[in-house]
C-alpha cells in the first residue's frame, strides 16, 4: 500500500530482537551484543543470557558433547 501525502503513515515502533548463539567458552557473545547495541543506537537495550546444553549444578566444567559408548546419537530418526 502506498501512502498519499494527505494520509498519515502509521508509526512503526523501532524494535529489534536478536538471538546470538555460541558454543564453547571462547566466543564472547557480550561483545557481539555490545556491537549491535552501538550500531542500532539502542536507547533501551535488554540482554538476557540463557545457558543451554549440558549444565553442571555444582559448577564443574562439563564436556560440550556427550562421549559415552552406551549412548547412541540420533538425528532425524536415524542412528548416526
């Protein structure tokens, strides 16, 4: 739809939602978040970190992949 000069264009909120996924502990997602905050000139940025994968409740460092002979990896219903 094109807007004529007589019509008022509806206000569009200036909003962006960005997901940053990383694996391991070498990459720093907060650096990427800060870069985007600066480039988008965010006025009210909100950053939420969600831990995923294999997590330790005691703070011990766990492997990123399960390496156990008893376990079989499955992808798309097929054994890999």
